[in-house]
């Protein structure tokens, strides 16, 4: 590890103070929380206990996961269950669109589990969900945080054809750690997906990485440079936190000043937006990334 990184990380002995968050409050949050509970709506914000839930909901942004809650992949960092997924719910697009309408969401982020078990990798439901949200919520803008669809152009084209304001796909980690962190994914394939999306008409592309898995500063910078070469517009950089004892351990906590350094470097590289901080998650300040 380079000296500069060693000075800006600490070993994982208890959660540092900058990772402790206040419980979400505010009139808008309370209102949306009531609607979620009343209508049994499913958001990643609540199921993932996101630290930014109060802030995002206060700004009219929420994240919804489609295609069930069982993933065909078994990534070492992710808290989503892995196994044999349930049958596709073809009514799901309308359900998601209705949830967005009930919550009066201004900017919706859609994400999903990986569905390698399906011939279309779930891309048809993805496209139908975007169309349903548009029909029911014509003023709502959207970000689609998609899987890699195994890099198959036909599946990626379905997302491009419905033209969400932002299409995102997360690298999650640096090249050296990809096999350990994202077992069935490939670093180069993810870059190729992002490059393909941009070259084939995506309005805005976005990706995210987590820190604290043992990466070095030079590797983080190399990943950022790779993303810029693929003409990615927006990058999010946050601290990895272990979902359970079965998951990969946190190797280090990154200090706020190191996150700030990555933010400044990213802006110098030419990213339109750089969200870099310990509590940053993929959807953080997502409503700003359409501009």
C-alpha cells in the first residue's frame, strides 16, 4: 500500500464517528414512511437501511428493486439473497409505477437482482417497468441501475430504447479484487457495457465503486481513469460495510480527506458529477445527476 493511502485509512476496529448517522426525520420523510408502511411498498431505501434515506426522500428520490429479491449471483459484498429466483411477476412494472405515484416520487432509481436464469436476463421486465413508470408518472425522471446482462447487446438495447435519463452499472471495486468481490462478474465486461451504452445513445452513464476492501489508491485512480475512457459521466465512491459475518470483511475505513481527494481527482478527470464520501451509495443525490 502506498504511503499516501496508509495515512488516509484506519484499521477496522469499531465503526468510526463519521459513519454514525442520525435517524431520518422531517415532514416529507415521515409522510413517505407512512405511505410505504400503509401500502406495503418495497424500496431499497428501507430494505437496505440506507443511511441517506431521510435526505433522499426529503428531495423526492427513492430506489426500487425489480425482478424479485433472490439473485443468481453470489457476490462477496452484497446482502441480497442468492439462489433460485421465483417466477417473473409480469404485473411488477405496474406495481412499481403505482408505488412511485403513491409516494409522489420526482426521481426514481430502478435496480434489480441479476437474473442469469432468464433467456433475456430480465431485460424485458426492465424495459416494461420504465415504460409503465412513464405512463403513470410522466413528470418523474429515472435512473436505471442495471446488471451487466452478460454484456449481450440485445439486452442492453432494450434499456437504451426506453431512454431513461441516466443508465448506471456499478464496477463495485478495482480490477485486482473483482474476482473475489464480484465472483461471476468481469471487470473488462463491465467497462465494455458502460462504453457500449454511451456509444449507442445513452444520455448519461454512471458507475460506482466501494472502498475498504483492500484496494490501493493507485488502483482506485486507475479504475476512475478506465471509467473516464469509457466516457462515463458520473461516479459514486463510498465506504464498504460488511452486511453480515458471511460477507467479505472490511479491510480499512477510508478517512474523509481521502474521499475528498478522490472527488477532486474525479472532477479534474472530467466527470460531470463525483459523489465521494463514506456514506455515499449508488443512489446518493441521484436527482442531480440528470443535469
